[in-house]
C-alpha cells in the first residue's frame, strides 16, 4: 500500500483545562503548497510544531512516509522535515552564513561542513536573496532580512516537508511576494510546503490548498479553486471579509 | 569556495595560537614570583629553589590554567545552552552553591568522602542542587526565561553566600580561618594528586562538551530551532548540565569561588575571534586558563612578598569589564 508523504490521523493536543487541537485529520503529498489559516490562538503553530516533531500529540498520530513520526531518529527526521519557528531570538552572535549552514547540521558528519554543504547554503542564500550580506552579523540585520536568513537555513536543509510559521513576517511587500513565489517553486520541485499565514491574498495567489483551523478543529480543507468559489470559510476569520476577483479573474479577498 | 574556508582556517589558527599561549604560560609563569628562582639551580635540583619551583609554583600554575579553563568553558557552554550572554557559573549561583558545599565539608571536618577529597563531593553536590533549582525556577511553559534565570541565580547566590557566612561564624576558629582562606579564591597549596585528578575531569568533560560544538551553536539560536535541525535537545541539555556542574565544582573545590573568568573570556573570544562554538569553546578553554594563571602570577608579584588571591585580581579585572559589557549591550 502506498501511504501519503504526510498523514495526520485524529491528532489532538491540549493543556489541563484547555483543548488546543481536536481530532485534526488530513493527508498531504509531495509537491503540494498548503496554507494553514486561522485566527490568533486557533492552534496553527501548535499543529505545525506537532508535525515538526517538536510536540507530541496527546492522541492520534502523525505519519511520515508510512512510519510514525516518533519512530524517526532525530537526524533522519531533520533531513526530511524542516521547521521555521516564530519569534527567533534577534541578538544571535552568528554571521548570516553560519546561520544558514546550521540547516546542514543533519548532513555534515564531520567537524566542519563540506563543500557540498556550502554549495547548498549558497544556493539557499541566493534563493532567499541574502547572499549579498552573507558575512554580516545576524544581530545587525533588520527583521525582514533576518527572516530571509532563517528561511534560507530551512531551504539549505533540503527537506521533503517544509513547515513555515508565518514566513512572511517582517518582510517588505516585494519580499513577501518573493517568499511565496519561492515556496511555490520549491513545491513544484517536489517539496511539500505548509505555511501559516494571515495574508489571504498572498496565499490565494500562490498556494494550491487551504486548511482553515478554528477553535482547534480543522473546519475546512479546500483546493484553491473551491476556496475561491465557496467563501464560507472567510466568515471564520472575520465577518468583514468578502471574496472578489481581480480584473484578470483571480480570487481576491476584500474587507469592508 | 576556497576563499570561503578562510574563516575556518583562521579559526583553527586561533585555536593553535591559544594552545601555544597555554603552553607558554605553563612553561614561563612558574618562574615568576616573589623571590627569584635560579634556572640553573632548579635544573641542578638544588634547595631551596627546586622544591619551591616544583612544590609551589608549578602546581599552582597548573591549577590556575585548569581552573580558569574549566570556568571559562563552562561560561561559553551556559551562554549557548541557556541563550543568555550573562550566564556563567558565577552569575547563575552555581559557583556559590559549589562553595557552600565545600565550606560545609570544611566545617564538618570531613577529609575524604567516597575515596575523593570531601570538598569535591561537597562542591559537586552544591553545584548540582543550585543548577537544578535555578533552572526549574527559570523554566516557564516549555522554555527557559533569561530574566528568570539571572534573577533566580542572583537569589541563590545571596542565599548560598549567607549560609557560607553563617557557617563561618558558628564553627570553631581553626575551621573559620581555613574557610576564610579558601573563600578568597586562591590557587596556592594544592597537591599533585588533586591537580591530576582535576586535569582528568577537565579533559574528559571538555572533550564531551567541545565534541558537541555544532549542537551548542544550534542551541544558541533556540531549542525548537535545534530540534528541527536534527539535534537531540534533551541529550544535549543533560550533557550540558552535567559537564557544567562537574567543571565548576572541580574548579571551585580547588580554588575557592572565582568569578568573571567565565564571562570575560567567552565574550572576548566571541567578539574578536569567532562566535562559532567549534572555535569559541577550545579558545575559551585555553585562554581562560592563561587568564587565571596570569592573574595569579600578577597577584603574587604586585605586592610581593605579600600575595593577592587570584580571585581578587580577577574581580578587579572582571568587574569593570562587566560594567562595560552591560553599558554596550543594553
């Protein structure tokens, strides 16, 4: 039997007195670009943490390539899943290139990274448009530049699954578009990208599938075409939203 | 690609340079002190130069090198592991905990426990207990808070210092003098078996710590970051706590509480040489040793024939540096 790349089965998570996720269930294949949408506190980051293996679900199971996520050794898991966390410390003492090379941790078996590792890091920096400041200290960069460096580290990891918690935070408008274009490109090259975002138009323009979390439950799981036609899910985010179209016929979310 | 590797080459050159400084300190510092020692008389094994040289100068230089290295490596380790640039054995209260443990064994006149010097056992227990208390106080919803870490470290530091003073004032005079002497942080009067035992501890723990240098780099960014790059965060954290406690306790048991070396050296190396723990940690280990042995040498020269404790010299150097660091950072 051919199991999907990523398979969540009835995943639940909570703290005493507060249920964060309730029986979340979906499967995803390589090459998909999925956005995970929901209001603050809907459980998006927790769900991403669970898929990344950073938290253990209280019930249910996450399966990666037909094998329980918990059964993967840390190094092998890191060669398949990379996770961009939110709110990384800003005063890191490292240079940009040192941070990007951290993405190669699971590959370098020697004391120092090989030339192959450096090539991957360089490609990733090129993709995320941060090669020009590779030798600068991370702590001297602006928030948006830092975010691009962290994204480059995730890309240098060459994962089959990329989990991105608000990847476009702090990015200027051009870099936001660039970021989502790059993620769509990575998906076309075969990666499964799951991004948490609040920018609906950026999401509708680039991704192929929308997951909507509300109160810890997966309330909608729509391919992009259906998400554009059936806009009931917008009401879960805000009563002020309305689905419209751009002059060339693409879906566009307006707010009153 | 070759130009890119220059950073590594210069890093390795720095490690080599630090090792050379370490060796030079080991060879040269024993010759410096109040009352000159004749080179020819030492090599001829003539009294009193030879016994002074071997029994006093060499052993205390070695102890200074090892203890300074141990404390400074622990500083580098805690700063990465706890993601706090002010973390070191002294600011976290671990040194004070080790000191209290050692003072209690002095006060109760224990000589040896479980076959090793009693002060070691006391210091290790004290360090481990304080580390556990400080870390659990700073633990909040799955992550360590830097402010809580330092605040609880300061609190534990005061509590341990208070108990040290109490212990010193209730014991008999003979004990109280030995406690006071030990508390000043000195590196003299140490036996070779003790130094070699400590050398073994430093060697083993620093190999364990430094071999995980890439993991500490990841930890310095964040625990989630480290975990999703493929590091075993739990194993790293346990190894870090154990090695940090062992290194601190060993150094404190033999020298008394010495602060600042774990702050000055890693910060200097980080800003001047490399923030990469593969370079930072070995350089801190070696240069920390040079700094403490150097402070000890200064202490026995400036007011000769009187001797200043190495800990006091270190505080005179380290205090202003800390002020400067705080001024620059915040």
